[in-house]
C-alpha cells in the first residue's frame, strides 16, 4: 500500500480509496516515508501539540517585552477581555485570538514554539486547535490527528507554492497557516475530506497577495496581529466549508496561484523590510531610534 | 522546496523563536560546527554574511549561534542565556560582520579553537525552515545537511583507507546511506563524509580515528 500524495487531488483519492481521513492518510504517509511506526510518528506530533499548548498558556500569563520591544503585552490584554465575556466574537474565536497573540509573543521573546508552517506564522494552527479543543471538549487524540491533516495541507502548499515569506510574502506564511487550520477544523467538526480542501482553498484565496513587510525586519509587527487575523480567516473559511459551500477554484489551482502571485511580488514586499509597513513613518522612527 | 519533505518540516521544528532560519538554523550551524571540532570550544569567531548581519540581535542569531557552539539544540531554552553561559564557562566569542557577498544570504563562517588547541573553520548556510547545509570545513568545499548521523574524516589520501573505514562501520552494524569523498590532490589531504542510517557509537568513532593516516574523525549526530 502506498500513501504518497503530491496534490490535493491525490490526497482525496487516497482518502476515498481507503476510507480514511486526511489526518490518517497523512500519518500513514509519514510512517511510510520515515520508516517509523505509526505510534512513533503519532507521538512526535503529540509532542509538538503539547509544546504548542504550553506556548499558548505561557503567552497569556506573560506580559514581557519582545526582543525588539515592539510587542509582548497584547495577549494578556486580549485574554483578560475574553474572560470578561463581553466580546463581539463567539467565546471560541475570542479565545483563539488571545492564544494566537500569546504564541506569537512567546516566539518574539525567544520562547519555545512550534513552527507551523514557519516560526513567523506559528500562531494560527495551534491557536485555533487549542481553543476548539477546550471549547468543544474534544479528545486530544482527535486534535493531534487534525494536526496531521493541517500538515498534509502545508506539505502540498510547500511543494507547489511556498511557505516562506522571503519567497512568497505573507500569503505563503499566514495564508498557508490559515488554509492548514481551516482544513483541520473541518475534519474535526465532521466535514468530509473534500470539504476540508474546500476550506483550505477558501482560506488561501482570502489571503492571496498578502505582503511580508516586517517593521525593522523583526518577527513582531505586523506578524503577531496578522497571525490573529489568520485565525479569523481560518474559522471563517472552515465555517463556510462546513455549511457545504465550495470554492469555485479548486484547492490545487489556488495553491499554484499563490505561488505564482508570490513570484510577482516585488522583493521589497518579501521579508526584506524595504516596503509596506516597514517603510512607514512609524517604522522609520523606530528603526532610527537610539 | 524539495520533494522529500516530511510532515515535521511543516509542523516543526520545535524551537526557540523568533525565526526558523535566523534562530533555529543558526543554532544548528553552531551545533554542527562544535561536533565537527570534536571537543569543547575555548574560543570562537563568527563571520556573518548577508541577512545574518542584520538579524544578529533582533532574531537572536548571535545567541543561537553561540548556543549551538555550547552544545544546545534549537529547542533548548538555554539559548536565551548563551552569552552568560559562555562567559561562565570561559568560552571566548566574537562576531564579525563581513561585507563580501556569499552564495546564500544566511551564511556564517565559524572559526573554532578547542580546549586542546584543535582548530577548525566551518562554513555553512541556513537554508530555510531551520534546515542547514555545511559547505566548507577548513579549505575543503563539501556538503553536509545533518539529516543523517554523519561521520566526517580528514586523512591523507591513500589506497584502501575508504575500505578500512567502511569496514569498521560494517563491524559496528552501521548502514551507509550516502557517502562522498573530497581531496585537495592525489596523496594529499582528503575528506570522507559518510551519512549513516544508524547512530555511530563512540567505540566505532575511536576505531576510525585509529586507522593509519587518519588525522581526524568526528561524528555529527542526526540534527533533525
């Protein structure tokens, strides 16, 4: 039995042929490719998920400057606001936003995180999954399987487009992360493999063209809040996919498009801090301080 | 990206932030250099090229490189305090920003002196997602990516030496995944890079070190 897949279409065919979820196919693929047992591969992902949760929990109670001192105090504010129960978003979304800020702030103060798919976009997938786990009291095993689902989506994007801001802008980082999260959420809430890919396609479409323009080249502004934006996008896309809404452009074509758009972005908008928010008055004042 | 990606290249690595290339990759480069030296470091000079010059402070590239030299892996929280730990253990360090252009924007050349006086120059690149490539040891250009347990030797080029080394690995029950040979000229200084599926034990390494005309051998653990 061969569980290799390259495209989203391959992945769907494997799911329907074996009657397995995307997460299960991804787990089998990894075990096969790495020559490890299914348990070993599962345990590696479980370990990653535990680190993700620790980073979220640490981030919401810590109010400490980031390396560049641009962020570090927003997660706690957001979490306190969520706890007041007055947020306009549902409780789950509000909490996921707080977790996203928490994880990215941890990252920016040299805390321990899990790149997903990158360190710059590490606050989307874990925030959504952790908030959902708690909100719906979902078994941790199912969440770990959803992480396999998310990773499979990321793998396809990395193969046919890019997950690097320097290559494709932020659409390749937070865009990819939100596609991964959307697909994982659809699987967790009982959507079909096909619906997962619809969710991923919708999420990625919504982020097409997003530039990478970090102030002073730091992974702080706008990265942290953009991760939180990715959370909203992922949940919006998953919600549509679970309602049975399809993407007009299929997932595989959206992925290739994202890669193509990335190549068209000028280098000033691909992580070089030469354009976008990085050259605003506020950014220049910061860069020229001392 | 390559076709041999693992799902853990997507979800992963577990790392100290903030940047996979500028923090996690930098740490791995330092760690690999320390392993190539084969002993504890007494002093180190980092020559930084391209983006590494810019990300030194804001991405903690300096602390990550030094942390790697101290034997920390990218998920080791001690990276945050690597200056202090280096000072306490008497490791001297310096960072020099170089103006020359290199093939890859994230390049570092690491000059190491060990506790017994052994010297090594190791050059490498952080190629994205925390992945690295060692491109030079002393004067020899080569390629090590740390995806396998890797045996590096420096020896005098002579008939039969490759067979002796692979024979030792065979006895130690180590399967070779890939191997490459580099040399400066016939009967001159040469290198062997052997990537193995299995871990290479201390005893096995010692046996390789005792082969005739062997000058130096070191094992770099699987870095991922």
